[in-house]
């Protein structure tokens, strides 16, 4: 099969033929029809994640089952499926409680194992992790769910518990940020978006954001407080930097809730936060690490009804070769919306 190969960290990627995988016990092999190009893949490429070389990135995917391993009960060859980017073991206390996204023995395509920037990918513990794609949902839209959309959905509904009429500030209007905008608007929230590029802000406005703030060095938190009359109820950092996380936290009103989605890689693994404000204003600091397969039905029903439209976030579909040239620049040149890869293309 053809796959995008990392032979070294932060080095050029090569698309070449490699041996196709076989299904392990309890797992399946999926022919990949769509897989998202996400900044998390850049983090793996540059070495922020502990990957073994050679490596295949890619963690947002959808496709068709082509092989089923021994012991799999729920799935058959030909089924249209997707999967959360965090796959639980299916046996620990967290998986049994429905929280596979924090499983201590989790697998992640594109990080702990070869991923979906290939014609085929292995998915383990299939009966716990795999999700059936409804007939009316495209492969591209389903692939968008695995990381960015599902993470934003759970961040707003399960972690921040956004209520209609609340102010939500989203810092960053890439794939996960625009997902948060769409979901926030669908929940009845009043959404403010912050980004450094006018094109991203225009995309957010089309999705229903009420206010768009250009991150040009001005005081973002002060602007949010002025717009909202005291700060937002919920803030989401969808970028992942010391500056964006501080802007998000400082934009909150008293007793507000901050959700950190964007990864925050630093040399010592720590990032400073304005803790004096957190303590004095009783702010909640929350993490969101994807969403378990067991929680997908509610989100999928909203997609089938048209209340949520992940396909609207997809800006382009490309092949593996073009993706290999784009991935190294994602730290500085991430386009608005989502880029999908069809590994069957050249």
C-alpha cells in the first residue's frame, strides 16, 4: 500500500509503497477514504510526541472495513466506519465507565502506532472504539469528527456545559476552533472568535460568530470584557500557546470556565497561567482530550438532522503527495477550515 512515511523527525516526508497491515485479534483493517490534515500531525512530525521511526502520521479517518480480526463481534467487512483519535483498551475502569478518551493504555493512530496517511490502517479494540457512519454522512465529514470536531463538541457540551445565551470566546479559527464556533452557535451561545488572519475570521463569521477580533497585538481580553459587559462565560484555547491560553483565561468573567484544547508543548512540559486571576475569580480550568465512541450517537444525530454541519468546515481535499509538502508548514501556515486527504489519490 502507499503511505506517507516519516524516516526522521522534522525531515521531508516521502510517499512510498509499504507492506499492508493485517487485522490483529480484536481489531480491524480499514481502507482509508478520508483523513484529516491536523496540526497535531505536525506535533508528531516535529517530535513533540514520542513516535517510533519510521512512522506514518494521521489520526482523523473514515473508510471501509476490509479485514476483521478474531474476536470482533460488532463489525463486518464492508461496514463504513470512523473512530475517535484516542482508542481505549476496552477493559480498564475508565473504558468500562465510558471514558475511553483517558484510558491509560490507549492507542492513537498516527502517534502510538502507524496512522491513516496511508491506504489502510489498523484499528484495535474495535468493539470498544469503532463508530458506524450513518448513510447520509460523507467519509470526509466523518473523518472530521475523530479529533477536531468531536473534541470541540465534548469541550463545549461535556466539559464547559455551555448554555443558551452564554458568551463563548474561541481563540483560534482553524479546524477545531471553527468546529467550536459551529457547535457553540448550535447550542444557542453568543460566540466571539479571535484569530490572527482575516480569512479565518471571515470563515467564523459565516458560521455565526457575532464578533471577530484580530489578534494583532492588541489587548484581546479587554476587548472581550467590553463586548460582553464583564467577560465571557466560557473560553476555549483552540491554538495552544502561552499567549493564546492567557488571552482565553483573562477574557473570562468571574466564575467562568476555560477549556484548553490546543496542545501546549514547552521545554519543561509546563505552561504559566494567570493563577492569581483563577483563584480570585474562581475560574474553572478544564481539559478536553477527544470523545469516546460511546458518546458519538448524540453528536451524530445532530449531524443527521442538519443542526451540525461538519462538512461545511472542509475547505479542500488533496492527495498524499500534496499533503506531504503541506504538513511541515502547519505551525505557521495552517489554512482556515479543514484539509482532507484521500490516500487513494496520487
